[in-house]
C-alpha cells in the first residue's frame, strides 16, 4: 500500500520520537514537518491541531499517536 505519511513534530517531544520510531520500525517512509518552521506550524493550525505529534496519512488525521487506530486505518 502506497501511503503519504506526514508527521508534524516539535523538538523535545517524546511522543513525536515514539511515533517516528514506530513508522521507521514498520518500514514506512514519512515526511517530518517540524513546527519550529512557520509554514508547518500554520499547516498544523489549519488542521485545528494544538499539540504534536499530528499524524496525517493520506487525508486522514490522527491527533494523537494511537497505534491501534493507526494500524486499523493502514490495514483497512
């Protein structure tokens, strides 16, 4: 399955590190968008997200790193 995965992160964010490691271990490629860069911060705000990590898989948003929900979506 070819997916477009984007992870909005910030520095010193343990859940961000966790979710990046999860996707790496599963062999998925992703684009990291660190919100210390203003364009990514604005994108995240446009999604009504107030905390990181925000995970976007194709057009589906996950506002927290809920592995069960992420895996259910990927395997659907």
